[in-house]
C-alpha cells in the first residue's frame, strides 16, 4: 500500500509528490497527461525567467521521480474507501491502494464527485466547479485531500505548485504526528 497517492501530475500534483517522496513516503503519482499546463508559456514563475509548459511539467515529473515517486501513465476512474485507506481503479483495470489520496486533477472534478467528495462552485475564470477543502486541503472525506486548481486556488502555476507542496506537507505532518519541514542547507 502507498502512504500517499497523488492523482494528477501538473504543478500541483507533481509538487505534492515531490515533497511526499522526498519525505520518505511511499508515493504514487497517477497522470493521464491531459492537463492545462502543457499549453502555457510561463514568465511569472518566481526564479524561472521563462519556460514552456511541456518543459515545466517534465522537469516537475523528473524531480518527483528523482526522490522516489512512482509515476504511472493512467487514468483514474474510481476512488473508493477500503479498510484503512483507499482503492484507486484505473481505466486499464489496475488497482492501487493508498492510505492518503491527494486529488490534483486540475479543471476536472468528475473523479472527486464520483467518490463522494463534496464540490462547490469555482470562483476562477473558466473553472466552474472545484472540490470543497478546508485551509489544510482536507475534503469532507478523511484521508482524501485536494490541491491546486481543483481545490479552487488562483489559476497560476506558481500558486498551484505551492498549494500542492502545502497540502503534501500537511499530509506528511499528519502521518508523522509532528509538523514537517523540508529544508536543505547550501553545501560549503
Ligand atoms: C493556455 C494557458 C496558458 C497559461 N498561462 C499561464 C501563465 O502564463 N502563467 C501562469 O501562472 N499560469 C498560466 N496558466 C495556468 C496554469 O497552467 C495553471 O494554473 C496551473 O498550471 C494548473 O496546475 P494544476 O496542477 O492545478 O492543473 P493541471 O496542470 O491541469 O494538471 C492536472 C493534471 O491532472 C491530470 N488528471 C486529471 N484527471 C485525471 C484522472 N482522472 N486520472 C489521471 N490524471 C488526471 C491531468 O491530465 C493533468 O496532468 C495557463 C493555462 C493555460 C491553459
């Protein structure tokens, strides 16, 4: 069983998976490569002068995988509760089990709604429906979290990436039973 499964590997999901895997959590990252980020050109991402969407997404995937996240190219079609976690079923009939699930599905709330996760009207342009989350990223179902566009944050890559990191840190902290901080120090 995975400790953390992230569904969606745009900036929100890949950033969440990066933090989860770097914290030593057994992490699954599921993506069907239909996100909005690949279509963008970014000149407002702090620390990066300019970057195309495909490069931004692919670099994020490499970072998550470098720290041990297992990235699979699948479409998640069902998310259900099991004894002590969740079962994720993909279009190809593959079953994954995870203790915690982070939904980072961008503009799509269909999987969340099917799983019984509460949704609400979105406030961002062109984002009609989002998952209802609290300040930590928790949904109405304990163990299911949401981050990024699907969680209703401002539709900008740096914000969705930051929200993915925030939610992952909250999940890691809950698993550890103590607040988690990931700081590396400049090598001398
Ligand atoms: C044309 C365009 C230009 C933009 N320009 C800018 C810009 O200049 N600056 C800026 O800051 N922002 C820009 N944005 C917005 C920015 O791309 C988004 O705010 C942000 O990157 C969204 O990240 P996300 O991770 O929330 O969603 P996404 O990047 O959409 O990622 C969601 C991921 O979830 C996957 N997914 C969804 N459902 C499933 C499922 N059931 N199973 C498996 N995978 C699933 C999708 O395939 C996708 O990879 C632009 C957007 C567009 C469309």
